[in-house]
């Protein structure tokens, strides 16, 4: 599990030993927590027992450059202590990397700079229009983006009409002006695009049980971000197999999965709606899954699959998926530990020339444009008093001081509590009563001697039951089977088929030590097949139990198909479940020795019958000469 941190540190050391100028070096560590104690770079076994999986990257100033974490409902205070501990672990590594650096850094590297004259010219042409756009609370995401695009195009057209060649960085300069106006409004007028206060949430609506055929469903809408989440149950045999899950937990199968979908129409675009998931979907889905996983019960009788489909997006769709998933799980009747919610916290800052932060504003529940124009995006998921997942996207800063992170965590906790209160007004606890389509799970015990007939050749009977009823039957051990049915009606139909199979296999109960008469239905090289009862399958009477004398083939005794034989019943073999019958125990040979033309071969010596009582070997011919 140390590969990731090694890559960070090796990359940092490689750049530090070169002449490339940068603001490093940086170092990364993984922090775990077992029994309240933090562990630096835990082993795989330790990580499986840990309540925390925190990966951080730190710069020489002790500022956080990257944060990615999942936790088993760890308190905010404990999580902040883990961040402090991670910085203490990283600083010695940074000092060691610094000691490797011997080359002088380049000083003639020219960074991109904007022309001040061009900035003033664009500002004069667009300031009033952009200010009106940013202060118009009635504009939604699409209308605002369309208006900014129109201003941008007008500025480019006007400059193009007056100059023969456009400046190379004209689009970037316009974006710089837009961002500057946007950020100044936040600092100078405490103004947000939609008129909210810095710590105010967007309007939230929650709906559950949208589609009756589904096991669970919920719709969570926060402003213009809308997520539909559905729950589907399946048999345990369908559990997802994932190597990362095995490394983190030690379990080979994953009983819970969250599938995140972000189709193009969520952002008013066209394209292939469903196909191979891109990097964004994989990342957001993994974060939402980590946020929900700690509230799922450890022992589930079936697999749970959540499908989160983003219908509309204007910021923080992954955290909206966490909220929708919590609602859908409770609506489906899953006894979750407690509700969980997610929120995105933004940061807009002012920095000095040396990179230190001189002023900053923390924004709760950011819009898409606030994420793009801001410096940091904290995605925090958790319950009222604990954190389950966190991811910090740090963009336009050299690093985050720890006090700013602490303020962001406080803002996230306050927002989560407000969101959970709104969610509880829709559904506050898991459903108590089952839906008519709730899966049924039962255990069936089949005696070992009936197992072959129950399963059929190659499991044919189980495949027929699955095809006809949709019921999945999987073995638990040698005699017990788990029956998973999509609903009660399917379970009843499967039971009828199973009962019919068992009735067809119903056999008379034989008494141990009882003597029974059977008819020979087939003669084989290793014995005869006896039919004891019409409802009972033929039973093999091996050669070793036909006669007290050694018999190599039943024909040596003059036995034919249709003959009646009396046998004694000695129960069933505990391993194979086959009947143990004996005819020789009822015979009296009257002192007659073995049949001479039925001498046991070397092959028979190696493969005795289940009841074979072999006489001592006949004396050699040389011994009889006397």
C-alpha cells in the first residue's frame, strides 16, 4: 500500500534534484487510525483494521497541497488531529529531499504575463455588462454562461475590427478579467452569484418512492443540481469483485456498490449518454461510494447496488449523490447506521507575492462557476458528528494553511446538519414494512444422498428454476443452500418446483439392520443394481457383498436380471450418502472355501469394495507339494 506515497516523494525528489524551478519539494504520507492511535504509512493488514484512510501531500511551509480521505465515521476533531499529525510526518521527508538538491535553479524562465494595457481595454469594454450579469439573481447557470459568452464574443469582434491581428492571449486575458471581477465582488461586496450568504445553502427538495417497482428510489435536488438514486437488491453470489476493496478490507467480494452516471444532458450538452465511464465519472463515483459505505450494515443478506444518475448539474453532483443515496437506502428498508449527507465548500483567497494567504472567504454549497473561479473545492461527506469521505481540489494556491482547513471543516459540519434536517423531514428512519417486491431470502437443507437428484446434471435443475422464476440458489456448504427470490411470488413458485423435486425423490425409510428383498435390474462388472422399492432409485450391491466367497463378476454366481435377492441394510455412507447393503452377511457357506475361478486380481487388491472382507491369501502351489 506504500506505492502511492513513494511515487509522490520520488517525483518530488526528481524535480528537486533538477534545475527546474518550482515551489517544492513536497512529501506525501498515508495516515491510518487504530483504536484511536494514528499510524503513519500503515501496512495492508493495519489498513484493513483502520477507521481512517487519509492521504495528504504537504509543501515546505507545512501547507496542505492535496487531501483525499475515507473514514469509518470519524469525528471532525479526530480528523483535524490526523491532518496535524500528517504534516508532522511530512516535514522530515521534505528536509531529506532538500538535502539531495545540489543544482542551481533556472532563473530565466518566463511565465505567462498579461498585458496591462489589454487588461484595461477589455475591462473598459466589458466591466458594466459583466457586473450586471454577476449581480442578476434571476439568471440560472445556462443563461449566465450564455450571457458571458456573448460578452466575450463582442469584445473579440470589436478588437478584431480595430486591429489587423488579434493578440495571442486575448481569450485568456478576457477570462482573467472575468475572474477578477467575480472575485472582487465576493471580497468587496460579500456578493454571490445567486444572492446567497456565504454560509447559506441552496433550496433543497427531497422525494422518495418515485417508482413502485424499484426496491428503493429517491430524488435529491439542491438548486440546479438534481440526482436520481435507485436501489436494487441481488443475490450474494452477484457480489462485485474488486482488488482495491480486497486490499482495503480483506474481503474477497464487495456487497455494496454505487454506480455513478453523469450523462451529457446534465450540463445541457449532447453526446453519447451511456458508454465507457470517463475519468470524471470514475472519480466522482468512487468519492460518493466512500461517503456512503460506512453507514451500510456489515452483514447484509443480499448485495446492494445503488445507481446515481445526475439529471442536472450545477456544482457538487457527487455530494448530491451521497444525499440521494442515503434517502434511497432508507426508503428501501436498509437499516443504515445513521443518515449521511455531502456538501461542497469553496474558498476564494488573496495571496501575497510569497504565496501566503492575506485574506479569504469560505463559501458553503458552491455553484459550478464558484468552483471554476475559486481556489479550492472541499467535498465533504459525513453524518451529523462525523466524516466519512473528504476530497480537496486545490487549484490556484501553493497550499492550504491548516487554520483555513479547520474553518472549512466547521462550515461543512454546519451545512451537513442543515441538510440532514431537511432530509429527515422527508424520511427520518429506514422503512419498517417490506414492499411487495422486496427480495426474499431463505435457507434450504438437502441431505447429501439427495443432492445429485436435486441439483441435476451440471446443476440443470437450478438453472431451470432460475430461468422459470428468477430465483437464484447457491450452495452454502455441502447440505445447505441459499435461496434468493426477487419477490415473494417468485419464492413461492420456486418452492413449488423444489417440493415437486423432493416429492419425486421421496423414498421409503429403511430400518437399520432390516432385511429387504430387491430385484436385479442391471448387472455390472463391479456388482448388481437392486430395485428395493418402485419409488427408490436402484442401489448398487458391490461384488464384495454378494457372497462370502471372493467374486470377480456377478455372473459367476449365476445371477440374472430379474432375480430376487435378500439383502441387509446398514445405513448410508457418511461421506457419499450411498446405501450400504450386504447379501453375504445372510449367507452360510457351510465350510466351503472361495470359488477357485474367482481369484482376486492385483487391481482388486488395490481397489477394495466398501464392505470388502478379504480372506487370507491362498497358499502358493509350492506350499501344497507336501
